[in-house]
């Protein structure tokens, strides 16, 4: 596998499915995607290896996805919220963090955060907004972004628009940075990172969601080659 990163790539287990893009294939970013537990992925990297982590872990121990999705049988249940060991590893391997679902976790008392307004009607069953915590080195102010969720085909219960990740990257990242995503989910982050020009490392523990996400990424980034 060819990458444009200037650091040695850590070893990967043989059972890991991966994807990458080279400069010859794309003028944009590179990505390495794996179907594995995020704890195993992070354990392979040294301290502060990633410039930034943008993560969207499960928010609850039960009742995920929403009751409407469960009733329709359209989405599989997610694993419970991450244990304390997850947070220790996340802060160890990344210099800065953007963490979705900040109101559901015990996080450092950072001043900065992002409120994403989804454009959902008041009487709809989904949350009208979500909150992301932003680490001190990135920002100390609150930002509000309005990006509608309507119109996107959902393949994951916590799927977010590509435009939302593009907005985050434009404000909190720089092209060429190494970025970590511990919960790939629908692949929206990977698509945005590709066009932004970041070097993304991401994993998804569920094989079905991983297959759906990588198929979507392949459709939406013409230069991606999966190995």
C-alpha cells in the first residue's frame, strides 16, 4: 500500500481491511480504513501521533439507534459508550480533539464547543441539535453551524452530513495533517477529509457498517483504491 505520509506506518493485523490513496491516484488526501476495535488501532501508535482526532463515539449504553429506527428494523444496535480506557488512549495518541456527543461524556472542562443545528422540525423524534467539545488548543469559543440532515440516504444511525465534517476541517485542521477517527460510522468524515487533503486513519468495529461505509466512500471519491 502506498501512502504519502512521511512517518513509518505502524504494523496492522492481517485481518484488518484497509484502504489508501496515493498522490498519483489523488491530489487530495490519503486514508487508511480498518474494520477493527478502535482500542487495538490506537495501541499501535505512539504518543501524540495524530495532529487531531475528530470522533463520534456511541452516546448511550442502550436505546441506540432511535426508537423509530429500531421499530423499522432499519439500523443495527451500536455498542455502548466508551470506557475510561478509550479516553485515555484517545488523549494519548492525539494532540487535539473534537468530540461529538460532549454532553453525554465526562470530558475536560474545555471552553470551546460546536453546536450543530440540524434543521429538524420541533415535533420530530430526533434531536434538533448536537454538541461537540473542542479542545483548548483549537478554540476557546462556541460556534453554531446550521447544516440540514434532510435529503441524505442514511446507512448508519448517527450519520452526519459530509458538509458538517468539511466545516469542522476548514476551521480546526490543516491540509496534510494526520487525523484520527475511532468510529468511522457512515464514512462522512472520510469523504470530507479526502477532499480537504488530510491523512485520515479511521476504524469501524462493525463489519456490516464498515462495508456500507467503504462502498459509500468509493462511490463518492472517484480516486479511492481499496486493497
